[in-house]
């Protein structure tokens, strides 16, 4: 795999600390033991292992990003379910683009937090091309990668040279 100028971003540490107490829908977070494994963890961008203590929480990724940037996503603000470790973890082990082996949507957002479009990605081989195509548009500030079947948020992608959390 070639080095690409994009970075997959797990949920930021500050947001994780908050989500482990109360989620973005205002509910108390209760963890559970994942007996089967395989849940896509948004804190470390890998699948859970059987026996890990995880939590399913409501998360508003665009709302949190907008609060940092003064964007105004309006109706584009969404809250949805994500899995995280119930206790702090070490974060991603590598800088690869995770969860690309299935059908995904690559949803583009402007600096104002408005959807600029998206693309269905059918397999991992087309994933980097979809990101390149999206970031070739200078109006694209960030991308959300989502599962097609459930529409769940998987992670955010930004240009690799952009810093900040």
C-alpha cells in the first residue's frame, strides 16, 4: 500500500472521556462484556476481541467538530450509535485506513459543516481513490466514512497535514 496524504481519526480523547460517562444523547454510559467480538471500535479503529469491556453510545461527530471550528451544520447534525472501549485504551495501533473491506460511503463536508456529496465505495481497492477524489475538491474540509447497511459513522478523515483535536 502506498502512503496517502490522509489520516483516519478516531474519536478524540476528550470526547471519549465525556462519552464514557454520558453519551451525546444525554444517556448514562453503561459498558458490557463483548462475548462475541467483532464490534467496530471508534476509539482505536479496530474490531473488538471477545471478552473486551465495551460500550455502545450515541455520538454526534459533526456537532463536536463544529464546536471546535465554529461551523454551523444545522440539519446535517446527526447522532448515531458507535462502539467504544468502556475504559481508556491505547488508541489506534497504526495509521492505516480501517474498516475498508466492505461497502462504505465517503461523505464530504464543507468548512460550514454542510454535506457536499458522497460516494459509494464497493471494495477496499477503490477506497483511496474515493478519498483522493473527495480531497481534490478544495471545498471539502473533512470526510465521514460510514457503513452502508446501517449508516453508522465509522471515522473521520482529514488531510494528514491538518492538526488539531
